[in-house]
C-alpha cells in the first residue's frame, strides 16, 4: 500500500491530467496547421480543412484579420455615371440651362484659399479683364466662373506670388446678360438673369401681367443665323395634367412680349352689356352668362354675331349658343317676338 499522503497523490494525478490535455491540444493544433485554408464566409473568416476532416464536434475559428480588411467591391460604371436624360426625363434646348459666361459689367468675388490678402470684389472691365492684387489684369470674359478662376490661379503662379493657389470666383451680379420684358406688364424694362430663370421668373420681376395682358405671350430669341424666332407660350397651359410647370429657360438677349388681351362685346337684351376679356374657347352662351344673362325681353333664339372678315369689314350672321367667339366679335341679343 502506498504510504504517500493522500493530498500528494491527488496533486500528482491533477498534474498528469493537465499535461495530457496540453500535449493533446498541441498535437491537434500542429496537425491542423498545414492542412487548413482561409475561406470567406458570410459571418467572418473560418479556417476549414480541405484534405482531411477535423474531429467531430471540434472546430477552430479565427477572428477576421483586421490588418488586411477585405477590399470593397468596385462600383459599376453605371452607378458612377451622371444622371442621363433617360433617367431624369427628356431634355431640350428650352429646358437645358446655358452655361453662364462672364461679360463686361458683371460683378465677381475672387477668393484665394488661405490668403485673404488676395481676396477682392471687382467688375469685369470693357476689355474683359478683372484686376487681381499683385497679378494685375486677368482676362475672364466669355469664360464660366470655374475657368476664370483657373486663369487667376495661373496668373498668381506665373508671377511667382503663390506656389499652388486655390482660387474660386463667385458671380455676385450678372449685368452682361439681360432680358427685355415688354407689353402689358406692370413694370416693363430690362432685367438681369441668373443661372436658371424661366419666363415666370422674368414676369415676376416685371411686376406680373397687367389686367389688360393676354394669356398667350411671345418669346423672341435671335437664332444662330441672326434671324429672330418667335415662340408663342400659353400661360394657362404651362401646368400639365400632373401639376408640373415645365421650365422654359431664358437666355441672355431674349425678349418677352405680353400683348393686350383679346376682347369681345355683348350688347342688347342682357343684364350687363360691356366689353369682356376673351378666354380661349369662349362660346356664345358663356359670353351671355358672363354679361349677367338675358333680360325678360331677351330671346335665346335671336342672337347675332358681327365678325371682321379678311378685309377688316364686319359681317353679320345668326349665331348658335355653342358657337365659339373670336377676338373683337360683337354679340347682339335681340328681343323676343312674342
């Protein structure tokens, strides 16, 4: 019988068991070291043996390698490309804004990043230049602000005033490009335009259409061949079925003409004989209704309309209630016979 104390025998058994577990773990790890490969999984990076299966119920997993993270997949060419007309709707010359170019009289603000002593606000001179501190006159006429900023940066660099200047130019006041708004508006005149202004914007600057103004106005634009093109714009038709107002962009040199509204006249056996504004598609019965309707003596079957012919002379004919009136028509409602 072993005379070793009981607590010493327990200590030796615990030490032997611990050594056996340690050796077993080292053998398993060394055997799996040359037989594993890294394969990406959905939830991380797992080491899995390809040549021989691991013991059942045993798996060895490693945390993802943070020093070499997986590269992000490159974006496709379609996702990097700008919005195309097919994605954003059709485009035309009327709804595509022209690139703003600086002209004589425009006020610009020049800023040089990190060098406020070069910042200035100036006007484009008649010779197309702006005066930049130290660099002197720099030509910017007929250039967009971004290209003009590059000219200023080049002048500062060529003059050895700055090594790598970062210049930005902001258009403060656009005087070189103006649009005339004429006719039946509250404040006719010439108005400067911004980067993207529509007919409605220009009419608003002119105070809006007067009460005598027509709903159909005209845009006059000089074409590339020098001829003046006239485009009729129906203000009532600007809003389409979806409630969207299409943008008809104004260009420098355009003219907007608001003519007088068309009228018709109603007299005879009506409540309020007078001259009335002619709306598109106005019929005889609508004209009589607008004039207050028939009197007690008025007859709906005895209505005459006087209309100018091609020679400018009036011709009279019997009208039906559904007839559509034209400009300067004269409607007469006669008395009843009985």
